[in-house]
C-alpha cells in the first residue's frame, strides 16, 4: 500500500556535460549511459572533435548528455574550436561531470580541468574512471584529491568500460536534474544527421589503424549519399582528408592494403548502424592546412561537405 504523496516521482529534464582531458573515457561513458554506440571511441587522444548530443529518455524523464572534446592546449584552429565546444557545454549544462582517468597519475592538466569545472554554474560530479585498471588502495588518494575543497557534490569511481558504478551515477544524475518536461521526442537518440555520424564511424576506423601524427591530421567527409531502398542499399562516397602527400601514401598503404582494411571495417560497421547494405567508396585526399580552414571545419561539423567547383 502506498501512502499519500507517494506517487511516481516528478519527471526530470536537463542537460549533463561530460568533460575532461583527452582519453578520459567521456565518449565510452556516454555510449554506456545511452546503451547505444553513438560516439566514436579510440585509444588516441582528441578523438571527439565537437559537442555530441545523446538523449536518454525513461520513465524518470529525459537526460541530454553533451559528450565533449578533451580539453588540451590548442595549436590549430580546429583545436581551438574543439576546446571552445567543451567550454560552451560546460557553461550551458545543468550538471557537469568531470571525468578523470584514474589509471593515470595526476598531472598538471588535472588541476587546470578542476579549475575550469569549478566555474560552471550547476552541481558538479567527479568521476574517477577506469577503476577496472586501478588497485583499490591507489584509488583512495585520488578520491581525497577531489574531495578537498568541497567542489563536487559526489565523487564516484566508475568503469565506463565494464559499467561498474554507472547505475549509481545515473541515479545521482536523476536526482540533480531540474524538474520539467522533456525537450526532445523521447524516441530520439541524438540530433546529429546520419551523414555526420557515418563520417565519424569511418574516422573511427582510420584512428584504429593509424598512428603518430596521422590521427590528428586526418578527417573524414561524406561527399555523396544515395539510398536505394528497393535494393536495401546505401551508397556512401567519402574521403579521408590528410595534410601531406606522405600521409596519403601511408593511409593508402602498400598496394592499397590499409585503405582496404579501413573500408571493410567501416562498411561492416555502417551496415549495422544504418541497417541496410552499404556500398562504401573511400578515397584519400590531400588537403594541406585543412585544420586551419574555417569553411571546411564548418562543413565537418554539419556533415555537409562542399568539395568545390
Ligand atoms: N580500461 C578502461 N578503459 C577505458 C574505460 N573508459 C574508456 N576506456 C578506454 O579509454 C580510451 C579512450 O576512451 P574515449 O571514450 O574515446 O575517451 P574520451 O574521453 O572520449 O577521449 P577524447 O574524445 O579523445 O577526449 C579508449 O581506448 C577506451 O576504450 C574504462 O573504464 N576502463
Ligand atoms: Mg571522446
């Protein structure tokens, strides 16, 4: 029997920014919270390049996550833009989650991140991530580090990879979010166009197989997209942009081995994502200085690429 006033909890609705240094596990965590692979993930830093919106709707209400680029010292226009996206998400969100890679020793960047987060208006949570790789005794000093100064409402050790601690985090977030109606149709997982999400998934495969400066110097654009529903087929024509001819040679690989490997992995992933058969036409295009090109950077964000006359 339920007493008076014990009806269902009032619906919550608001935004949650996931911020931190590169590689902390922000995108892995957003995917885990959504139960879907929306954001791309890699072991290279600076994987996420813009704010990614992920929507979680349940009987408790609606949480809108902002997955953000890792905060780093920006050396190119693209990177300045990346850090700006993180700052904007931090400024706008109702709740801020600071993710820390607890498997790495504390560094200068951690103090800087804490200062940035401190300035956010809403409640803040510190998430000590990757606890699957940390021995318990080593975790205690990290917890103390974040508990000092009472900046954070909660300090939650989690593993975005295994899901450890994530249910508790979700419960805490529902409590912290304001009451209100959902902002988006509860059926929606995200607001980004399919073309952009497809380009991201191709880029994930590029990140998987490249190393050194190449992950930072490459981007993926979808140039043409054709659907043939009667044949259950989507034709995607995309280019991998690099900055120098030498990089182009590497991405193509010996007798095209590397680009074929990227293409096969990307096609299989896109078939699962789009739930159609996919024909993927992939090229490598050398475009010096693309990371400084304002117009191209805008195209990359919208997923609509203008190849020029
Ligand atoms: N062992 C372990 N690895 C993790 C965990 N969370 C993330 N990772 C790994 O850490 C790496 C970076 O993960 P991402 O989710 O791409 O990190 P990110 O913070 O989004 O990185 P940027 O977008 O570059 O800022 C990947 O190799 C993940 O598999 C975790 O809880 N445990
Ligand atoms: Mg990321």
